[in-house]
């Protein structure tokens, strides 16, 4: 379960960064600043992914507290 949260966080964060970079490149190539509005869409999966990373770290701490002998 913890590994699934980590993988989902990586995918969402990468998707958000990819969307932002894609629209940033389009705005740069086309010299059209309105294309940067599309980059704002990438903030949504980026922030969700960051939240899942935080959740992942909290889950690891809870598991360590429940099982301190875990290597």
C-alpha cells in the first residue's frame, strides 16, 4: 500500500511537471504568452503528487512507530 502511494505520487508529480514544461515550450516557440495559461493546468497534478509524497512519508513514520525493529 505504501509503495502504491509512492508510485502514484511520482506519476502525478511527473505529469504535472511535464504539462508545465510542454506549455512553457509551446509559449516559448510560438512567442505566445497566452499558452502559459495551459501550464496552470499542470499545477493540479503537481500539488496532488506533492501531497501524496507527504502522505507516503507520514505512512512510513507510522509504520516505524508500530514496528521499531524494522531495518
